[in-house]
């Protein structure tokens, strides 16, 4: 069940900042780097770093974000436990396809030289064609480049078939964007079942599958699929949002030699972090209960 976005927007930003604590690494690149280092040092968890602040509409904001990603690449070159995620709306798609593509390729090429994987995130359905076109063009020159597919979209099965000639690295998730019912599934159980069907097709095409889900039943079904098809451990991993309490299953996966990666977002300013948290809260009201639980634990410890 989702909360109406209009209701979420009424929540004061000061309260959202309290909510943001478990879900956002902090403000500034160093906050993200420190979080990724700590996760790997303490729990052997991998990270994918993301700069919050999509839907940029000014060239100067885009260019500032590109510079920040290039700086991130420089810092991460000696940290094999970290990868990078970015979005077309951060990279200048407001201006033109070519401008956006050039900015992304600049980051991907620099990251490839440093041995760092980059994933092109998927946004709402209006950008699916653009994102996949850009991915195919860049992946042909940069084979480590990855992208995302969303199980909720009816088109995803055909998108998987269209990528059959590419040895792709694909993050498979249900998707966070609420889409029209004529182009997407509307109930999460169906989206989760579809993930497993689509993962099997992706494995059959030779892709690396990155399962991005917090649902433990779906994770168990994915593990059964992996065992049945005898998928090598370097051909899959499980990904989670930072802050969602899934420590037990993460630790079990790691103990069995399975790669676990957390999405580690950070922001250059709090406005971008609060926007991200409001979208997450609208899509998943359980987030509020997770955060309140964390706050209660801290209060009791103090």
C-alpha cells in the first residue's frame, strides 16, 4: 500500500530529516565514502554510491553533478567494494539525448579505467526507451556498464529479449515509480513473482542478475532458482536499500559466500535527501515504522 504523495509532501522537512537518518549516508561525498568503508569493514557488505538529486533542469547543476561523480571515481579507485549508480535526469536529459549521453560516457569511461562498475538507473516509464538505448550504445564500448529493469512494467519481458545479444549486468527490481495500470502491474505480489520469472530468462540469456528486493520470500525463491540452474556466484548478487532492516538474511547470504550490496545514497544538500525520502515514504509506508523503531532503540539505549 502506498501513501498519497500529496499527504507525504505535507510532512515538514525537519521531520523528514529525522526519517532520513537510516536511509541516507549524509551530506557530502565523504559521508558516502565513510559509510561504504564501514559497511565493508564491519560486515563485508558491498556498496553502490548514488548522489541524490535527480530531475535537474539547469546545465550548471548537471555539470556540478558530473564533476562530483568524477571526483567520486577518483576516490573509489582503491575501493573495489564500491560501485556507482546514476540517473539520466541527473546527467542532462532535460537538454538533449546527446548531452546526457556524453556526460554519462565521460563518467563510465573514467570509472572503467579505474576498475569501477557503473549502473545506469531506471526512472519512470517515460525514460525507459531512452535509458535502454543509451545503455546499449555505451555498453558496446564499455562492457562493465550495467542498467536496471523493473518487473512491474509489462514491457520488461520484451526488453529482456531485446538484450539477448548483450552480456549485460542488470539490476532487477520491482520499481519505485507508480505507473499507469495500462502499462504496469499494480499489486506487489505479482511484481515479485514476475521478478523470478524474469530472472530465469535473464540467466538463460547469460546476463548477470542483481536481485534488488527486501522480500525474504522472493530472495528464497531466487536462491532456489540459482541452485536449480547452477548459476556461478560471480553471475548474481543481492541488493538492498541502506536503512531497511534485513541484517539477518544479509548475514546469512554473506556467510554462504553470496555477494550482498547496499544502495548508499548521499546528498550535497538536505533538499535532495528529503525529496528522496518523501518518495520512498510515499511508496512504502512501512518505512515510517522502520525509522520509528530505530529511533525508539536509540532512545532506550540513551
